[in-house]
C-alpha cells in the first residue's frame, strides 16, 4: 500500500513569494548538512512521526529536505498525485482502471503510433482510457516500450512524441 502526504497547497506560500518562509526553509535545509546521522534520524522522527528507515546520510538529507519543503510550500499537485497513482497501479498489476492521466503529449484516441525496434514494426493504438499493443491494453506508453525493449524507457520519447499534442 502506498502512502503519500496530501497537504492543502492553496493556503501555503509558493517558493519565491514569501521571503520569510524562503529564508526559514533555506536555513533548515542548510542545517541538515551539519547534522550527525543520529540528529538526522531524530529530525526524521519529528517530521514523519516514525523511526528513520535506514542510516544512509544521503537518503535522510534528501528525504528530510523534501519534507521540509513539502510542509512549507505544499505537496504534489492533484494531477501529479493522480498520475503517480496510475503508474503505481500499473506496476503493481492492478486491473482496475483509473482515468488515463491527462497529458498534452497524448495523441487523440484512435491515433496509431508505429515504431520499429530490432527489425520488428510495433503498432500502438491510442484508446480513450489507455493504449493497445499486441492485442493487450496498457496504461502507459512507458510500459509498452519496456515490453518491447526489455528495458525502461520514457514512452513518449520512445515513440517520438514531443511536448505538443499529437506532434511527432
């Protein structure tokens, strides 16, 4: 089961807007570099209300730093959380379909993407709620690219899609 913070971002300042908040965040982030691993673990417990998962200084600094910013500026947007949930569902093999993540790079439903890989032509059809390749439905182009190549790819890049809707 995944756990994520859902902070109300509409009431929190954005970076660069409130000088006092920015200075406080920067001071807290700078202090992390001077803290011992035990102090970092104590800070973790303070921020997450649970024991630190490991003793890796780098991990603790990065995750605590993110948490400080998250608490000060807000968490991920609703759209980003929804996209991450859909991708996690796909990785976990869940078959219950959430609405396809809105992305301006997604071509219109019915569009066919053709990509040659290792001498084989692969055709992907864009559906209203995902993608179809090799008579199977997928939630992301990245999953199809991985099925084709056996390695992780950015699906939009693999299929030659740019940042503009339907552009190749």
